[in-house]
């Protein structure tokens, strides 16, 4: 008898690499799992009726209160999710165009971070390496 394997369930997600004029990156402290208490870029799951771009704009507004313009595609990472699933995360570079920075929705804090902050905050695993690979590390 042959063993069958079920396909891995992939959960489409987006992340927003929001950079200000000084090159600082916008980070949020996650209020819920995965990664409660850790800092990451704003982002989340893409809803069934959304494009990646729509999801980026929605997630940034919900988590930070900011309005952004997408300026490019940064890259793609995969992270383990519950029950053997995989978060399939597509990250986009953005610039802020409006709004007022304040944490909301799945974030309990939000701030602009330079290189020193990245070394002093509990950052989600793999984020700094991805930012470096994509040329998006703050000065």
C-alpha cells in the first residue's frame, strides 16, 4: 500500500516595509499569536476577495493608523504556521502618505525604528535577515 501525503496548506499573507524619509522602518509589536510581544512589520492574511496590494493597505491602516503608497515588491518568505500549515508572506515596500501613527487591531505598539532599535527590540525570527537580503535595513 502506498502512503499518501496531503498537500501543505499555504496561507497567503502580506507584509509592509514602510520606510520614512530617514530610512527608518515601521514596526509593530504583535498583540496576538503568532509572535505575541515580538516586533515585526505590519501585515497579515490576504482575505479571499483581496489582492496583495489591497491587503497591504488595509493591514497598515488597521495596525498603525497610517495611509501608505506601495512603491515596490521586496521579497517573499515562508514561516511555519499551526497544524503544519505555512504562512506564504509577500512583502512590499511602502512610503507613508497620511494618517497618524497609533497602534491598533493586532498591534499593541507601533514605532519607527533605526538600526539601533532593531538590535534592542525582540524582533520576530528571520525579519532582520530578510530586511538585509532585500536591502531594506534602516541606517
